[in-house]
C-alpha cells in the first residue's frame, strides 16, 4: 500500500540499526536512497549494495553532522546524486551507555551528546529543509527519553527532548510548502548501540517492563518511519509517534 516510487531519500546514521533498516524499507517501497554515515564505511557500503540489488539508485556519503559545513555538504551531495530530495530521515545520534548522575557528569560528556544529538540534527535538518522539494517528508528519530526523561542519562534525555520541540516548531514553518515534519520515539530497540546493556538478566527485566513483553527490532521502528514518509501520512505533522510497546505509559 505504500508506494514511494520516484521519491528521493536521505537517511543519516544509515550504516546500521534503525537507519539501515529504514533505508532498506524505503528502497523496498520504491525510493532511491542516500545513506549518510560518519565512519563505518564498510557497513554503509553493504547497505548500499543491498539497495542496488533491489533495483534502486543508492549511494553512501560520509559526514560529521556536528559540523555545519559537513552537514551542508552531505545534503548538497545527496541532492545532486538523487536529482532532488523528497524525504529526510534524521536518525544519526549517540546514547552514552554508562550510567552517570547529572551531578557527576563532565562538561565533555554533556557537550558531546549535545553536539551529536542536537547540533547535528539542527544542521542536517535545516540543510535538508532548504533543498527539499515541496510536499516532502522529514522524520526525526527521537526517544521515549525525550518525553519522560531518563535518570542517569539526563544528557541524552535532554537532547531528545530538544529534538521533539524542534519537530513541533519546524512543522509550522514548513507547512505552507506541504512538507510534514514528524518524529518516531522508540523505547528499547535491539541494536548494536544497546547491545552492551541489553544482555542477560537486564534484557529480561527490560522486556518485562514493556507492556507488549518484547524489545523492539530495528524493523519495528523503520515501519512507522516509512509510513510517515508516505502519502498515507500527508495530513500528519508535528506528531511524535511512540514505538515502544506501550512503555511510555508505564511509571
């Protein structure tokens, strides 16, 4: 039911996890895709090779999105390769895995998280909005932490909360151009980024705390992202779509 034939997409953080799953699902729906990545070139190339086997045009571009010039270059090069831009999925980001109380958090950790999760989203989303065709789609990957907070990870929660506020602000600015701006907010997702934490007894406890009783896969998140990129979601903007098995409703 979702047909993205002829649509041109850029996915940041596309070399693994949710980004890679989203790139594959977009291509499966007919979109041509540029995969943005920072340093994992072999993984990004593998994703591109997969997309090409599906009959899509695909390309991988490296960039440090915390640097405005790099973010601008990524979007400009993607726009040139694709011949335009209709879809931007802002997925790149970090989650510092170690528990750190705010009173003990270093300036370096705080600034790194803000650079990777706020500055990078600001730079890349602004660049995409400048070049995006009217009627386009912007989807940013936030987190339940941005809505309910996350003790011992206040830097991450604050950065994702900022992303949610950006979505609710930018959607009004871009509405006259027919561009929708939304977010998906995952809870625990079984990816490489969370592998060090989601193991053994803690994994079982995390799953039990989710009402549906399971931890999400990357595909579980990619599906809602692609839905928000489709014509079926044309009247949805400024929304935060929770993809967390109901965990945001629990204490």
